C-alpha cells in the first residue's frame, strides 16, 4: 500500500512509507529517526561510501563466479556500485555516522541504495524487491560484521594516502626553509634558557625530519589495516558463505580498490579485534603531538615582534585584534595546535571503544570510524594549511639572531676545550653579573688572544663537532694557572 509521493516497505517491525524518490529504504528510514546524534551523515565521508560500494561490488562478483548469483543481477549490482564509486548517489547515504548496532544501519543504507539503483537499471521501480532484494542479493554471503570493518579499513587506507600527501608538502616546505636558513647562526635553547649556538637551518631541518619519521610510522601502521575479515560473515565462522567466497571476494576487492589487501588468518579474531585501529590512532596522536610542538616553537620564535624572541617572522594572515591596532597573531600555528588537541581526544575515544567490545564482536566501531575520520580530515587539512599559509612564507631576522648570539653567556660553552670548564664557568658568571659579553670578559682577563678567541667562536666551530688535539689541552692547562693567579690578585 502506498500514498502519494511515497512507497510502502516492510521490515521486522512492520510497514512504513518511504519517500518515492529515495534510493534508501525502510531500514535506513528508521535509522535516520533513531540516530539523530552528530548531524554528520555517511555522505560526509565519501571514502567510506566508496569503500562500501567496492565491498558490495566484490561480493557480487564473487557470488556470481561461484554460481550463487545470476549474471543479470550481478551486472545490475556492479553497475550501481560503479556509479557510487564514481561519486553518484552519495546524498542517499543519510544515516548518522555515529549509530548503535555495530554499523548495521550503515550496511543496510548501502544495501538499499545499491539495490534500488540496480532495480532501475533492470527496468524496475524502486522498492520492487521481489526482483532484486537488499538482503538476499546485495548482502548475499555477507554480514555487517565483515562488511563494515572491511569498508572502514579500505576508507582508512584512502585517508592515510591523503594525509601522507599533505605531510609530504609540509615536509618539503620545512626542508626548503632549512636550506634557505642554513647560513644563519642563532642561539639554541633548552628549557627556555640560553643554550649553545646552532643555525636556523638546523632548527628547521629538525622539523622536517620529525615529519619524515612520522610518515614512516604511518606507512607501517597501514600494513595492519590492509588485513580484512571479508568472508567472516557474522562472527568469523563464514556461515552462509561459499567455502571459496572469501578468497574470490578478496581478489575482486584488491582489483577494484587497487590496494594490496589480505584476508586475516583467523577470521574469528579479526571480527572482534580493533587493535589495528588503536595502533593507527596512536600514530595519528604521535603526528599531532609533534605538529603541535613544532607550532609551539614557531609561535615562540616569532613572538613579539619587539618584546619577544622575534627571530623569525610568520606571514601575516589577518588582523589580530578588535581592540589593539597593528596586532597580528600566529593564527595558523594556533589552529594546528587545536587540531592536535582534538586528535588527542579522538585517540582516547578509539581506545575506549576498542576496549569496550565483548566476545565475538565490537559494537562500537562506528564511533571509532567517526573519531578516525575526524583526525584524518583535520590533520590532512592542517598540514596543508600550515605549509601553504605559514611555513612557506616564514622569513628570518638576521640582526636579532646575531644580537642574541653575541649577548648570550652560553657562548662560554665553546671555550671549554680552550680554557677549561672551571674558567668558562667563571667567565659566564662575570658576564652575567656585570652585563658584559663573553668576548669582553675573556679579552679583559687575557685568557685568549683576540685571534684565538675568534678561532674558538668561529661559526663553523660552534655548530658541529671538531677535533681539538693535545695542543689545546696544553694551552688550557697553562691558562688554568694564569686564571687562578689573576683571580687571586683580583680578590
């Protein structure tokens, strides 16, 4: 029975009217009513929708090859799946990404949309399930419990590739700045106190290396994500599936996605275990931690512009205050900091959700999916934004860099091989107490000649290891005696 603009569909709970122009059906309709949670629908994550269509296409191909599905129905299902993978009908994936039922609503949303589009391709009307059914044909030899995790893993692998591309752009930006700033000597800092000199290029090179390391960890984590449980059906025993189904479905899915997927060796374990998602989320947290630390550094190094470090300039992106004229804030590093804070929370969500599963199934994969997708999306956008709107436009303040070096008492460290630690400590103490530079104190005490001091504080000697030899030791020993005698006279 139907009314104008609707079609009647029936499920376990009874009959409902579904909008006539909808490709989804009664199961999806009930889910939209039950799960008005985040306001974020499956359509917001196109990679997941594409992955679901890929799984359904692979299942149809495998079942047809095994004689479980007619070629006619296979062709219609495959054609509908191809359209979805190409971007069509995504607006019909209307279920909230956060849902009860371990992802059943997501699976049924896919089954119904694919089924109704396939019916149209067969010359039938939407809802004429006697000819092609969402459960009996589109979901043949499948369960939500192997479809949803498999689609989640595939969409996650897509997201990993996008994040790696974005991180590569940021890495290149830092690497270019490392080259550009290679000749600029500056003061290093530990615990926010003056430390030994380095170059600004070395500082930016470290940021590039940190990104490179995290890219390697992300690639490693993707290896575990490639292991799928398609063919497990409900709990991993493969009930309702042909003995060769898992193998054939894997072959089709690998071809469709272009991803080198593997079937888990133990499908019972794979159906209940979310450990790979926990590990992946941990890697995303690691990336976020180091990105945030880097952004903290950029904000410090550019602080001021007159009363802070003021060693670098971030490109001005917008006016910084509704009250203070001329103020410009480090808004790009700040937004990346906030992305990192969100990723930390998402990682905790994944941890609790993975731990919360019971026995043969984890019912909380939808919130794992939601947390991971948010982390991926925001990290990917954040890396690109940081590269394009901040790092590429950073400039240095050479005068400020040189002034900080000259005024720092940390230069005394470079004199250890020449005058000894004890003498260097005394020089540093006097310089700090009297507002003098290290050069001034050393020359006043005649601990080194001007030429020797210039050699000791030569920029190349300050930023990398060097061999000193026995002559330096003899010189240091003789100066210890001179220094001690002079200190006694001064006292």
